[in-house]
C-alpha cells in the first residue's frame, strides 16, 4: 500500500484541467474561474473518528467542520454542502437525525445550507462532505502556493488542544489534576473551523493560507513546498492551548512538539506581508524565506525538525 | 434500520435553506442562485458494485458516471468533480492509477475536470464523487418537480440493458445463445450518462426531468409525486435494449417489468409539453395528468403496477 501523499501526487500528475477551472488538485479547495471554491473531505469510523469515543453528532459535526475549514483556508465563505452517508446495519434513523441535527446547527452558525447528498448502506460508518464556498466581493481565494519570501507566518489561535484531547480520550488517567482536560477532549471531538478569521486574513492581504489539519509542521511544509520557499517555524513561539503543557507533561512528551505535529487543530496558518498590521489574536510563529523548499522547526536558533511532521490518514 | 427513502425524508424535513440556494434537498442535484448545480453520489463495494465482477476502472467510471447523470438530469453541463476514495489495505497505487485513468477519460469526454478530493484508509472500497455543473446560457436547471398535466413522458434510449447485464453477471449460463449478452454486461459495468441529451431536452423546453437510476417506475413515481401529478407509464411502449427480451426469457422474468424496474439505465425521463416536437431518438412512454400523485404502470389499459417499483440502496 502506498501512503496518502504518494497517492495524491500520482493522482495530481494525471489530472487534466479543462474549461472553467482556475486551480485544480493541490490546495485546500479547488477554485473555479468565477472564484467559487470546492472541497471534499471524508471521515471514516476507525480512521479519523471512533464510534467508541465520538457520538454520532460528534462524527457528523467533525465531517462538516473539516470541510468548513477548507473553505476558511481559502479565505472564502461557505454557501452549500452535500453529505454522503455510508451507514452500517446497526445505525438507526434516530442516529441519522442526531447527525443532521448537529450538522444543521453548524451550517446555521455559518449561514450556509446542506443541499443534498446520498445515503447508502456500508459496512463502515462513512461521512463524505463536499462543500462550495465563495470569496467576499473583490477578493480572490487565497492559495497555499503563493507565499512570498519575507512573509510572516501567523496562526489564528492556540495549538495542541486536539492532540492533547485525543491523548486524554485514549488514556483518561492523564486528566488527573488537569482542569482543562474536558475542554481539550471537547476540542478534539468538536473542531471549530475559523471561517471568519479566514475571510479577515484574505481581506487583510494574506499571500498564502492553509488550515492546520495534519499538524503545523506538515501543513507549513506543504505551504512552503507549494510556494517554492523555506519556512522556519519557531517552536518556542507557538501559542499553546490551556492544559496542553500539563497533559504533555503527564504523558512525558514534548509540549511544543505535540502542538507542532499533533494535527486536527483547524486553526489557520497564513503568510502575511511584513507591512500588514497584526491583529491581536494572531500569533507569529515563523517566516517564509528563499531556501530549500520545506519546513524547518527551530528552537533557540537550532534546527530540531522531527522526522515525522504530522499525520497522514493512510499509512505509508 | 430505516429504508433509504424514509431516511432521506427525515433529512429533508430537517434541512434549512439559507442564502444563495435556489433548490435544496429533493432533486437529482441542488441548484444555487446563479444556476450552478451540485450533486454527490457514492459507490460502495458490495452495495452498488462488486470487486468480484467490476474492475477498479469500472468502479471509478461508474462513480463518476452516476454523478454526470445527475447533472444531465438537470439539463446542465458538468464543470468539475471532486473524488473521495476510501481504500482498503490491499488496494495498490496501480489500482488507484487505473481508477483515475478511467475517470480522467470520462471527464475528458465531457470537457470537465477532476479538481480535488480526499484519500483515506477504509475497510471497504468507497468512491464518493461530488460534481458541479452549469446550465447553458439562458437556460435554468430543469427540476423533477415542475411537470405539468398533459405533458408527454419520454425516455432518451433503450431500457433494461443494465438489469439484464447484471443477471448475466450473476448467472453466466443465461448468456447462452444471446449474442448481445456481452454488450448488456458492459452497459451494466460502464454506464453512459446522457449529458448531451439532457442539455438538448432543457433547451427544447422540458418541464421536468430525472435520471433513471433506480428503475423507470420508481423514478417516474418520484417525478410524479414531486410534481403533484399522476404518471401513467405504458409498459408496452418501453424501448427495450437489444438482448433484454431474450435474457428475461431465459431467466423466466417479464421483460417489460425488468426494463421498468431494473434500474441503473441512466437514461433520462423527461416531461415535455405536447406542443414540443419529438426528436427521433426519444420514445414516448407515458403521460403526466391530474390525479393521485404517483406512478401507474399500464398494460393494454389495465393498471399492472408492481409492488416494487425499483431499487433502494439501503433496504427497508
């Protein structure tokens, strides 16, 4: 079996881009000629979520949230989503109602609509979501490939909460003495896409953007390689979610590395020109520069890049 | 477990339609304010296709074709598709290449692009496809719900080939003495969406349209109920694909009922005003009229509607 990244490379190599498409495979979302953005992400029980720890509502929320995050990463606003449900025999109508109740809540909070989809039998619970978004007036979708040397790298909020929450879910004993443990778990089960932040960054002139789905280092590496630049990430500058340092300590892992590689934060990583003003809720975590394309994790001026930058959902 | 139709009803009851959407859940595709059409259909191994009888290319072709058929049923042209692959451990990179080769061929034949998607591990081979289309200039997408009393019901080509092909796949002995057996199997494995026909019918003034995915009677029933009308289908008028009568005879089933309920033909069923001219490749199969909403199958003036109108992909 080939890894996810290798498969995507092979797929992208083969893809033909025909009329009406501005940007095809290779970004958080594709872009049509009129600026419409399109993305599809699927959530599979046992791979991205687990029925043992996630409610039906959690699973459905996550599936829609990760797609909203793709639209956010383009600096666009979501308009409509389609939902494909693969349902095992034991899933009841009430479970499906619970899934849709939570997806409708999330859709409503973002002013967008669930407009269709498909329901099928399947041996494994699968939620495929496709989403359509549009940028605000006069703004083009922000790609990951258009960062510029000297741009500042910023994140929209604290990192590590989802990874720490997953650790607590897997080993509840870690929660002892950590008042934020429940909040960490909730962040893992109910990711919150940064749609308003994405639009704001696009309007403020971000040159490149990506959502932090698989770990800051891996997603920064993707932005850097797509832009043909080096990205330096300062591990000592990362904004840590409350409770992450304590949880990492209890588990005996490096908190900054947990925050940098843990994945599923769904914060945005943006490159902004040095001249742009910094909003207070943005944290500078590094810089783009000319150099060998890819990410370097720095600590006190030393390169401490780990071998594993983040998560792939299909092992190599 | 609830049936597919019951689940879709529950989902549609809950759905809120917000800004930017003209038509939400309940048609072959959703329609945005600017006429953009969106659909998502998934194909699951063991449910819609079988790795024992379908090649990887067949499965991928089918997944894209059924989505193209949804766009065709709106009278629109496809622009872009997103592909979500759920891949079991034993699927190799070469298999994925084979899937994309056949999807790229089909995309190219329709002048549209595969622009992205997702790859995930999964215990079962799953292909989710989302598609975006646009109507030709000056034409609105054709819904299934807007048929009018007195409209003529037409189909775009012969029926029953896919159902007969599936019977041959399951019982190869049926093929003895039937020269068209291979062609029937091929029609089942490689459905051909009627995109040009759909555009032509929309431009010719079709009032309602639906693709025949689950059986002529079931899809006519959907159109009729959505339009608040009765639909009479004349079983003696159905255009039979070559070899269907012989295959049905060999299997001891009624050929017209096979063609009317077999499903997966991916021809289009359209309602056209009596004043519209009939193209030679269209066949009149019935009529819409005022009356109890739903389909009736007629034979020599008698109501012979079967209890089972077609296929659901999640049993009741």
